[in-house]
């Protein structure tokens, strides 16, 4: 699983993510996140990579 920065414009991605959530209720934002996760998981398509990503995301920052 890659943990290094692998796309060119992380700031633009973050802005797109913020824009997608603008004006949404917490519930709608959570639904958007769930749909986005499923779409991205489908693009990855590798259960071992997805499991590693979930485990990495659960780690608290040190």
C-alpha cells in the first residue's frame, strides 16, 4: 500500500472535497463520504490493499 503522496495537486483535491461537502448536513456529508469510499474502493479493486488502507486509516496520528 502506498503512503507517499501519489497525485500531483493534493491541495486541489482537498478543495474539491471541501466543496463537495459545502452546505451538506452531517448526515448527508457522511453519506457522501460512504459513497466516495465505495467508488474509490471499486477503483482499487484489491481486498488486501483495501484492508491495509483501513488499518492505516484507523491509526491515530502520533
